C-alpha cells in the first residue's frame, strides 16, 4: 500500500503472519515507492515481527520532525530504548515492561519513546493502547527545588571567571552577570547582536537551537526586555568587535554556541564550588531577584519571555525569602498610609460611635 506522506510516499505491505500491515519506509518518488513495495512483498522478512530496536533505528528517518534539534534529540533519546529492548517484538511490549523501564529512565527519553509508539500504533505495529501513555510516575520537581543564588553569590561566581580564563576572564564575567540580571535563555544569549542592545532595553530577535541554527525565539515572538544597570555596567568589559555582529563571542571572535558556552562555564562553576550547576540557574536568579525587589509575577514573566501571565513564575521560579516577604508586608502598613481618625467628640462632651451620637 502506498500513501502520500508529506513530500514523499509511504509504503506498507500486508504481513500474512501477523495479519497486519508492516511499514516499509518513505520514498521521495512514486517510482521508488512502487519498487520498494514490490521488493518488500517478496522479502522473506515479511511474516516476521518487527523488533523494538529495528523500529527505533528507523523511526526518526521514517517519521521526521520538522525541527533539526528535535530530530537530533529524538535520535539520542530512543537509543537506550533500542539497546534495552533489542530483539523484543514491538507489538508484544506491554504496560508493566514499559513502566519498569520508564522508572529508571530520564523523562525526556520516555516522552520520545511515547511519541515513537504513537507512530508504531498508527502503522499497525503495536495493538495499542500506547504502553508509555499516562504513566503517572513520580516526577522530579526540577527547578522548584533550586535555591537561587543571592546577589553577592552571583558576583562571586562571576569573579571566578577572572581566575580561570585569563585574558577572556573579564568578557566571560560580563556574560555571567548579563545572563543573571537580564534572564535570557542560553540560546537567546548566544544569538544576541550588538544592535539588539539600545539604551536600557534589549530586543530578543532570535534564538540558537541545539543544532546551531538561528530561529525565532521561543513562543515564536520577538520581545523587548529591560537592561538593568548591573548588566549594562558589565558590558563595558566586552570587547566590541566590528568584524562580527555578535554581542558575545569566543576569544577568537566566533559566535558563541551552547557547547562553547558550556565549555567556558564548566571551570567557572568548578572554581565556585558547584560542579553540577547549570548555566540555566542564572535565569532562576533573575526571576527570584526581581521577585525579591517586589516586582509582580506578571512583570517578571514579561522579562523572562513567558506568555502565561506569570503562572510559571509563581509556581517554578518564585522563591523569595520569608524575611523579605515580611519586610514588604510591614512597609505596606507604614508607607504612604494615612492614620485612622480618632472618634469625633461632640459639643456636649459626647463622642460618636459607628457614626451615631452616644446618648447623654
């Protein structure tokens, strides 16, 4: 059977052993699809059940996602699944086996395998339902359990760049402070150009994905954020190169990528004493610092590029200290609040209570 599939043609053939269709592949031309169909129909493999590893190895190619970064992520994500279930018939993989595997596997890999099984079910390779759907496993709390850096700690972290990167130290120190106070995603930071900084504002026009391709920022919209004074001051240590448009570069003047950013980040976090610290925690500092300053959740969301009105900031990023919260509450009752008037005293010496004169 040949069906139109995007710009190509998908081929499947009937398997008399399983009494189901077996997927063959996707081909650029109708002629190629017909040749593949004839070859598959006469192939002795027909009648054998496809295994988990064989489907995983061809899944990304036969069912491609549009984004190159997603394709690369899925390729790595299903690799472990293919190794762990080598030789197992994909149609026989049941819920208990899937659940046991998912408990010991990063959730990002589980999500990819879940998507893969949706395609396997659609192709008739698994009877369904999807064994990886609705697993309700205990999830990591992720960034909710992070303790945000304090402002002095941020500067101590940034100063560590001076110790480990020699001549490049001042520039990388500026990158850390800029990321902390502005709160950009790493891909947005790498894609910034000098023209994007204008006075006390920064325009986020593009984002660098995992395959080093420039694309529109997350959520598909250009946004403008503020450039706080500490971040603006830090930029003074960044050499202005007229031969490239990028705001931040490597020591050789090349555009930063996520991998090079991580390369220079590793020794800094080690000197700071946090070998497992993710660069993304600087974004967590930004959100928490703004909340400590009393900025509303919705306004913090604008700075971070969220489109949910502050819901994610409130549930994930916002960890202002209780001491700071109590101080703001006290100020709410002591700043710009007129004292309540005392009860008025009547001309006969009586007072008013609740707006009514007391009887004499």
